[in-house]
C-alpha cells in the first residue's frame, strides 16, 4: 500500500515538473515560428493598423513613425496583431514590421555613459532609439550617434531583453 502511494506521489510530482518546464517554454507563432509575444519595430511610413487580419477589415490607425516599437501579440497568416506604446492593439501586415529592436522613452529620463554611471544626455518622452543590449535593470540605448544606458523601466519595448 505504501509503495503504491509513494509511486503515485512520484508520478504526480513528475507531472508538475513537466508542466512547469512547458510553461517556461516560449509560445511560438503558428505562422512565423517566432516567440509570441515579442517586440519588433515599424519598418514603413503610413502602415495601416486594421481592426482584423485582412484587407477587408477597416483601418483603425495609420502608423507613420518608422522605428516605433511594437509588441506582436498574435498571428494569422501574414498578419500580426500588435500592441503600440499607448496600448492600442491592431492588425498589421508582417511586411510592415522589422525584427530590429527599438524602445520608446515613457517619460523624460537620463542617458548614462555606463549602467548606473554619470549622465551623458537627457532623453525627452517619446524619443525612439535602438535597443542594443541589456544588463540587469539597464538597457543599452542608441540614438543619433549617442550610445548609453537607460533604466529599462523608463522604456517601452525593453521589458523583455532575451533576443536583443
């Protein structure tokens, strides 16, 4: 009887371990085979953000800022559901998206020469720059020939840095 209980306990613990490791694995998009969610950037000016995946759906927003960071939250064929820094979610054709990582400054903040080092510049809210790396709570941020470090919490698009 005790052996049966012990064996059942081991089986249950094994199931929890398998489920925990499966939960840690990234979900891959059915069409791109890339992780979802993931961050990308806007490749083209005047990209239509639609209510649904397809040309038959009405345009909700027209995005004109090349480099704007977007978070892919879903896929349907060549269409990607994306979230912008303001939280709006629309569908956009994949050809309008660039895998290069950028970040959006949420509120005015400092650019540091090195993580937790002296300030080299100040960044206004809405500035967009390239995200080139992360160290702990800091993101390496490049804009207009300047490269430095910004606290990740000050940036939209730097929440996840695994693929930078």
